[in-house]
C-alpha cells in the first residue's frame, strides 16, 4: 500500500471516499496525480455486506450526533437522524440502490424556467445538459449503467414492478422500465451480473452494483498514487498567510490529531459534513468559514420532495424478490405549471423489506394498533413506490453548527434545518393522486402513504453559481474565494432535479479531475 508523508505538500487531499471523492481519487490517479483520501469510517469489503436490513444499517450508517430542525418530517420522526448515509470506505455508494438518471435540461436552468419563486432561492447552474452529456456518457461507461451507452440490457422485471407497469399502461403512461441502473445485468468490468438477491441498499454482497468501494478506490490504490486512510475524521482545513489552503487536520481512530499537508484540498463529505468542515475552518482571515464570502456555505439544503406509496393487491406479489428498485416511471418529469407546482418527479418502485416497512409505515409506533397490524399482515400483497421530485432551494434550509454541543471529536454538532415549501405540498399531493390512480387501475384494495424517510439524497449547501456573490463554487466545483479548494460532492448542486444524484456527482467528479489536472499542468494551482 502506498503511504505519503504528512509533510508531503504535493498531494491532493480528498475528504470523503463516496461517489465524488472516490471517483475523483481514481481519476486523478489514472492521470498520474497523487492523492490522500481521508475517510471518517471503517474500511469495508464486499464480504462485510450482509443480507439483513438492520444489521447493515447499524454497521454502515453515519450515526454520529446530529439534529434535525425546522418544519420538516425529520424534526418529528427522525430528530437525531436527518440523513441516511454511510460512514465508511465507499461512502454512500455502498448504500445507494443503483438508479442512474440524468438531469433534464430544464433542471439545470430552474431560474430561467421557473422564474423567481416566492420563498425559494432558485438559480441556474453555470453549466448545461449539453456540456454535461459527454461526462454523463463517461460516467455511465465507468459505472456500467444498463442501456444504450454500455449496451447492457436492463435488469429483469420483478412481480412488484410488473404490477406497477401494468397500472401505468392502463392509465396511459409510457415512460417506464427497469433501468437505467448501475447494476450489471451481465458480467462486466470485473463485476458479476446481478443475482436478484434483493438487498441492494444494504451493500451488494456479490459486487454486481457499482460503488467506489468495489471499483474506484481499489483501482486508485492499485495505481500506487493514492493512499486511503480510514477512521480519519477531517476536523479543519488550514491555509497560509495568503489564504491558500495548505493542509487538513484530522483525528485517527484513537482520537490523535494529525496534519496532512496538501497542494489542493477537495471536500467530498456529503452535504452535511462538507459545509460543516468549511464552517469549522473559520479563521481570522475567513471569520465566516472557508469559501464563504457569499454567505451561502451551509445554505440551500435540498433532499428531494418524497413520499412512499404502497398498495395492497388482491393476490400475493412478494415485492421483495428482485432488485430493491426494480423499475422507474418518468412520465411526470416535466415542468407543467398547470399542475400547480414547479418541476417534476419520478415514481421508483422500491421494495422495502419487512423490517424497514414496519419502521417507516408509522414512525415512532412500537408495533401496536389495529391499522399497523392490518398493514403488516398484507405485506406479501404489496407493491409500492418511492416518489421523489424537485426540492426547491431555500436559504432557510441550512446546515449550521450547534452553539454548545460537541461530538466525540470535539466539533460542534451539525443542525440540519429544513422546512417544506408550498411547492413540496402541492407536488406530494399530485404524487399520491397519480400513484393511487395507477394502482387502483389494477385492483388495489388499500393504499398506504408513508412519511418521508431520513434523507439519502442530500444536495446543496455549497452550491455552484457563475456569480461569486450567489454561490460557493464555480462550474468546476472550484471555490470562488480560494483557487486550490474544491467541492467534489452533491453539496455543489444548484438545484436538486427530480433524479437520484449519484450519476451527476460521478460525472462532475470526472470532469473536475480533468480540470484539476489541466490547472496543475499549467501551474495555476
């Protein structure tokens, strides 16, 4: 294993090993650029994955002290778990279900499309779909996304998705299929084809699903140009007298602090930890935190407007047999102001296992009550979706630091505040009505609406913008304030779009690596 000295100031230090950080590390390594990846969690391997929902939740989830605040479901149902993400080698790519969708053009240009939205902070990305298309194609080839770019067929339909698809057909919908997914349908790139085990969000036990744990990080390390340090919690990014970042201070598993020097620092710790790190790095030169001259660090937190909708069918379905997300319906991903809200949404078939269904059906319920028992008795007859759509940016939705409580590292605990916009309420009502219509067309006897789960799709908080007064980074994720500081994760998103964010994070990381390599060659950073 490659090991770099703490005083080696020629390395790129990457904080986080997920979709952004892990991909960036491998891309830089393949270009001959050295990096040190600081991962707060344990090293994970494929053999650590177990087909057990609660075992894996406890094994991989980020369970450090956090608070939910504001008027959203998290403050009521999940006051200490605002986000459902991974703390470990590979980050949340271990947990993701593999849905690999691209943004639509209008989702990159929401201010131009929606106009000014009362109560929201809607802005355009400084990049377009046309600019991103070649990078999406590179990401799809890298990840092994089923569909035309790789030529891999989509995955098989399971019973639960067959029910949903028939309802779509009967109600006049046409955009539904079992992909695109970054899960091999056939053997490819050293990974086996999917065996339809059905515990995708617990970590793929055979490695058919793309993750940085399986693909990017091992390849980066094998190159001899990347060192991944696990149990290395980043505490602060430091800078020199001119304001250029020069090191990251981190704590090891025993709590001992170390200072890794750096030529460039790339922050990729997810939309909660990335702004938290920048805010915790405040100094006399940057009293409001690093890269925060705009005042936008931590603001505009987004996590998709979402809800779960499950229907009970007349006959047994056994929805849990097959991939967790066995199909995607995209007919409602459009901007149609006549519907009473901005943006669109997907319906993604999601087979929640029985333990998670019991937990999420009525959060806080300890398993008592006639309605709860009736629903559980009907579990084997259920088919259902996770509906997710555009979540408008709002400045009040923000990650801030607690003024008195600290965590095990001595850092102020993050507070994740979010209050739904009226757009969310209108969109959610439409989601439920549309899904109910679909399932009723195929004979549903009962329909259950689940409260949203802790957020897996965390975005915003260090957003891109062409104007340094309105955003934290430019179109390459480079800080407007500090040219050798980058943001490399979903926190750089200007808007949430309706789609799962992982493919876009990976595409941006590939693009960012190309930019960093060019700037290093030119000697500008």
